């Protein structure tokens, strides 16, 4: 039971922290999906 609660808590922390951390390092889904290196077939 402790392992399950630890996993749930870890997932919650990652879910909450990911957008702010990715924003600080400059990652943007809009930038990743557009530009000259994107191949559209």
C-alpha cells in the first residue's frame, strides 16, 4: 500500500510541476510542431 501511495504522489507532483519546468527551459509544443524542420506529408 505504501508503494502505491508513493507512486500516486509522485505522479501528482510530476503532473503539477512539468508545465512550469518545461516552460522555464524553453520547451513549447507549438515550437516543436511548426517550423522549417517539420515535415508535412
